[in-house]
């Protein structure tokens, strides 16, 4: 990508290179996940991906562009790296960026409810009974009891 390419001027207008932490921060409005986005040729793309492609002349096709610094608004080329989907998931999990428990988007239970399920199970409540009380499947109850889900509590 060259300096004359589409979106480059708009990209630089929204980058603050004076962050004391060493990051180049995206100053445009973040998306729902807290990442910067840039419209280029009628298509929205992550600002950090645009930065990677601008500075490395690499489309990163089929790979993720991640921030080593953990700052979702950082577009500093030295803080960016490429990863496969599985590498990215492992990296995000290791950094504590993976939502789990109540923070997971589709969670139907709270941590308090999970603790009650485990306690009631120890006291003899059946998985079917607990599924009815908490309005989830028996399989979900089994996974909670056997710590196949909600492992962090």
C-alpha cells in the first residue's frame, strides 16, 4: 500500500503518535469491541489491520492482526503481529481477553447461579430438576457440575 492509496490520509488524521505508553492510538470512534475502524473504498476494516497492511505491504489474508501491547486502539506497527485463528485464540486467552462466564455474550446463567447449581447437586438434586429450575438443558447442568463449563469458578 502506498501513501497515495485510498484511506491513507484519513488513517493518519485519526492516529495519535504521542501516547506516553509508546502506542499509536486510533482517535476515531471505536466499534462495539473497542477497536478502531476505517472506511476504505466503501468497506469498513479494522484500523490496526489497515496499519499492518500500510506498513508491511502485506494483506495478511487468512490471518489475524493482533496487538502485542493489548491496547485495542493501538495501530503502532511494532506492536502488531500476525496469527492464525487458533494462535490468536490462545494469545487472547493467555492475556485474559477472552470473555467467559457472565461476560460471554450468550451466557444464560450468573456466577451465583452456577455456584448454587454445584451446591444443590452435591446435596442430591438431580440434573433434570436443576435444568428445570434454572431453565437450561440437562447437558448444560452436567457440564457445569463436571466443570467442563464455567471452569474459572
